[in-house]
């Protein structure tokens, strides 16, 4: 994935690059002030990659972990479990919570 940058609004950029402020570019001007933008991989792509990899055990767990690492929030991941794995909302939340507990090393009594 190529890195993308957003040209920020500051005095230097207003003086030198007024037309670029707020734009997202792959190659910003050399001295401009920028913020690195990270783009998430779509959940559909994560699901497709996970479901195509038949060697992996527990593909739903792999899906959750990949989504979590990509920066998706809990409710987004639960929605993905419901949509792609055809789970009920209660089951999806339970599976998500179990995986997160496992990742964090917390034992549930």
C-alpha cells in the first residue's frame, strides 16, 4: 500500500501551496507540512482473503484479528461478523469478546 499524505493548513502551506491545502497526495511537495493518512483495507477484502486461505484454522478468529489490527472498532467488526459469517448479533458479540480476551491474555471465569 502506498503512503498518502494530507496537506495541512498552516502559515507556510498557505503562503506556498494554497491550492493543495486539504488535498490527499502520494508525493507531497518537499517542504510542505503534511499528515500521514493510513487507509484501512476493506472488511470485504479481509473476509475474502481469510475465507480463501483454506489452510487456516478458525477463519472467523483470523477475520476478527485482521480487522482489529487494521484499526476497525468493535461494532464495525461485529457488523462484519454478522454480514459475512451470517451470525446473530448476540453470537457475533460473544465471538468477538472471546477473541479479544484471548488476545489480551485475560482469563474469563
